[in-house]
């Protein structure tokens, strides 16, 4: 039971944000002189960060026994810390503190004490980062509607979080910036006056939080992985193209979501070159595959095509980041004017960041070849 036994006693709710908190309190008053019992109740609407009395104070000679207390966060997106406290006018005793996410409830009964209810199932973490247009990204709910941010379950808006354009956005926690061309960014979510907002960062890394209540959430760290910053929750990787815009195509995978990762197809359009001639060297064609990836991405790439055989083999290679990573099969000798196939495959991983792959070809002589080629694979 929660007793208010003097005109100075109050049961108060302390709210941390401008969420809409609906409170119902019910009690019985006992007149200590006559024994008369009188029930009472009060409904309170709280919409600011403040301290609010929710059950009034009893008159002199009356003891008020608060039987039930119900709190519900009616705000659509904003979580709120709520503290239930008792004061005798001088000393404040905090009885219970918790965070109410949107639609969550806190209940007190004199028989069962404090308990939570509401959105336990809906607190499933999810979301996905996608490209809407060349100038706009979106991080919206998918397979879950919440993101864990600084120890709180935050609802991801259906329309997506704010600040995911390529101009007038937050870069390095500084608002009003523009993204630059051919640049890699780690993308985080930060709380800006209660609104989940994107923040593009360079020169930092990410890793799991060890802060109580936020354990395991992927957050920002300094490059030495020494200093964590739980105010920034990691949601993905982004690389701009040479126009400082966003792209996610089979030949350029430049937007990667940390949540709900999927295997992505890699493929570049078929290319050709005439008069190819080399003596065992790797020929690195200009067109190919580009991607930005995570350390644990599984990468599979195949280079394949045809050449006009001239009584000698042609060797195929997979070239990643400017180096040969795999040799493959070769086309056997054939009569002049006949076409022979070639292929090479590679599977592996790469450090987090930007990478590219090209076709590499070689012959044992300086004979001239016409070549058709392609690159294809999977990422993630």
C-alpha cells in the first residue's frame, strides 16, 4: 500500500520528456476520528517534462491509501522516463523508475506492486536502410519497428528517420552539411530534441555497447575502440558516387544496412575490347564491380567471357582492389576465328569499407585477341 497520512504528503510522477502520459490513481480515505471510509480517484494528463502530483493530499485527520496507479505513454514516437515518488513535504522517496516507450504502461496495485505492460512484443528490433532516390535514403521499420538507442527502445517512424538526404544533413554531429563525392560514411542515429535523426560520420568505427541497459547495441567508438559513445546507434554504411549521390545497383553496392542484411547480387554489364595483346600480364579493364562492405560479408566473384582463339590459351583472373586474388580456367587453343570461353572465380572476405573488382586476362605471347567479358557474384 501507498499511504498519504498528512496534508503535506503527495504521490508524484516525474517525467523526463514532453511525451503524453495519462495517469489514473484511485484511493480510499479513512477518517481517523470517525472511521468513515470515502473512495476517490483522479485522472491526470501530463505532456511536459515536469513533476506532477497525481493523487492530491489528504485533509488533516485523514489517511489516504492509494490502491491503484496506472500510467500509459500515449505519444506516437517519444519514449519517456517516469519516476514514481512519495514526498512528505520535506523528504522525497523515489519508489519506482522506468522508461515508458510509446503505448507502454506502468501499473501499481496495493496487492501486486509495480508491473509493466503494453508493447513488449512490439519492442522487436528491426529496420532497414534503403535508397529512395539519388538524393535520399530511408531507414524505416522492417521485421521489427524499434531500434535500441542509448538504452531505450525507440520506435522507428513509418516514414523513416529524419536527415537522410545528401545535402543539409548532419555530418560529424554538425548540422547543415553536404556530403562529398566518392566518400565513405558510417551512418548513425542520434536523438535531436526527441527526434531520431541520421548522422553521417568519418574517422570513427562501430562496435557493441557494454553500457548497462544498452549491452550489445552497435554504437560509435573512436578508432582505437577505447571510447564508446552510446548517443550514436549504428545503422549502416554509405558511399557516395562521383556526383555525391546515393546508388544501390548491381555494379555499385554503395548503401548497406546493418539491420536485416541480405545477400546482394553483383553484376556489371558485359564489356568488350578489341586488339587485346599482352605477354602474361594482367589486363585491368576499367569497368567492373564496386561495393562498400562489412568485415563479415561473404564475397563471391566470377569473371567469365569469350575470346577469339589464335592457337594459344588465354588465362583469366579475378582482380580485387588492384591485385590478383584468383586464377581460373583458360581457353584451349583453337583455330583462328573460333571463339573460346574462359572463367575464374574467387570467394573471400575484405576489411570494412570500399572495394572494387575487375577482370584480369593474360596470354603467353603477344598475339592479338578480341575479348568479351563479364563479372558477377554475390555480397553478404
